[in-house]
C-alpha cells in the first residue's frame, strides 16, 4: 500500500501535465446538446480542472471496503433503532436510491471518510470528463494506471440508464416507465443545471419523456403526480430539503406518502445514511461491539472515519477547549453550508453552533495537488468522491479547491478525474 501511495503522492506533487483535452470534452458535451459549451459551461469557468488526481490502488480498494462496512452496519435492526429511523417519517422504499456520494480526504494513514451524501451531484459530468483526457507524462508510466469503479468497463450512459430503470423495477416491477422529472428548487439557477440538461437528453435518447421542473409546479391529482398535463412516473430528486419539510415541497412529500410516484434518491436514504449524527454511531467502538460487528470491521470503521461527536451545550467547555482539532458541521447540512473549522470559529459563531444540531468531527485535512495556474505553481486541496449505487462504486472523482470548504470557484480547480496507480 505504501509504495502505491508514495507513487500517487509523487505524481500529485510532481506531475503538472494538463491532461484534460478541452476540445474532446467540448465535443462530447455538444454531442449531447448543441452550443452546450458556449451557453452553459463557459459561464462556469471553474467547473473542470485541467489535471488528473492520482490515488494509490490499495487506497481506492480501502475506500470500497469502508463503504461495504457501512452497508453492513446500516442493515442492522439495532443500528436503525438506535438512530431512530422513524424520524425520517417515510416508509422504507424498495428502491436503493441513486448517486450516493462517499466523500474522503487522503491522509498519511489512508483515506478518511468525512461525510456521506445521498443526492451527490456531478456523476454524469465526471463520467464524461474522465473520458476526455490525454495521456499523461512519462512519470506516470512508473506504475500501472487504472480508471476506478464500474466506469472502467461500462459506458456511462448505459450504466446510469440501467440504474434508473432498476430503481423503477424495484418499485413497480414490469410496469412501463414512461416519464421522468428532474426536480430541484429553481433548477435554472442551480450551479449544476448543466447536468440536469444532460440527464434530460440522456433519458430522451433512451425513449423516455423527460422534463426539468421546480417542485412548486407539481400537482397531485387523479391518483398521480403531474406537471401540467404530464403524469410523472419517477422523480430524480435533486432537492436539498432532505426530509421535504418545507411548504413548497408538500406536494412531493404527499405523493411519496401515497405511493403516487417513485422518488430517487429517497428521503429515507438520507435519514439512514447521510444525517451526520450517524457518523457518531459509526465511530462509537462500544456500540459497534455491542451489535456484534466483527473486530476487523470495527477497526476499519474506526480508523477510516474521523471520530464524530454530537455537540451539546452541556459539553460546551470541552468542545471549545478542543476546537482547533475539530470541524463543526450541521447534522442535516450539505455542501459545507454553515460548517466551520474549529481553528477559525469565533466565540459568537460557536455559541450559535451550540443552539443548533451540530456534530464535531476530528479534523482530517485534505491532501494537496500541485498545479500550474497562470504560469505560477500552486497547491489545491483535494476532496475525493465515490459515486455509489447499491453498494457498488461506479466512479471516483475529485474536486480541487482553495479556501475553508470545498467549492467549484477556484481558478485551476473544479472537477477532476481520479486514476488509481499501482507500483510496478
């Protein structure tokens, strides 16, 4: 493992090749939608980075092992009872939910899982990006280079279409799937709106009627969910109101409760996996042992997930004293919103954290990727995302960024493909 990791680190610090073939990427995107690059991508100049991120093959395998271990724990009745899964207020669906995102930082001790997302964006964009790369420099030839996940052997369009069709089959059996709605608040104003359009066109190429809409435009009538005169069979849910408690999402919430539509990702999945309080459970050694989790699995989880604790006012002095070693995150937050590094937090903000529902996670600093931007060398932070469906890793991608939290606003940064390296 060490040799693979050392080689990956060497490439990330020494290989500054601009591997992205932007002409090939533009051609691939405009094959999906004419003028897509000029009208949609160009206004988002920091969406794609020009470089590749390298990860040791054994570290990629370890991430998959961590994901499998979490699947094992979340299936336990004791786990579900402990987290109070009833708080989701939704019955458990038969569908698996699309686009889980397991986000890792690389450390000297291997990958560290910092959070789980259940409506991870960027899967289709990153799949297209991964296939628009040039050969890298001779330094990369020192080891075997592989594309991780199912993307290495499957066409992304085939992989994703089959995933959505499987979601439908799990809920509706042999009934025909006709219409898919991609739903988000103000979809035209979302940064990842380009991906909505790519999915719409992908669905249509495979014989499905597809539309992009705001949940405010949905109606529940005649036993189904409708958008104007179109009845919707399946909703691809991109909302970040994960339990659909906001008034504007009441129609979609009621449609789920009545079984009037198939929704994926499903709110139940967020409660089961992505509520950050669940990380407190997954890093509680005594609880895991009491549930009969094997010692090897416990060791894996405890070594690969930074210790996570529920923040309570009763322990305010303790958390304040240890704040420089902690990262504070809202339990149901997303995209680093209202999340704070402890060494940056002010007393005023800390007092606000105490009044909310927060967890404190041991700091797991991201690794670095050296790149050239505007003729100058710089180092960007690296966030690794495993896109997962039904426990299987479909692809692994990276985000390169600067600042306190991950973003798509850094010059030279953005989405980047991940390649696994094995020492020869």
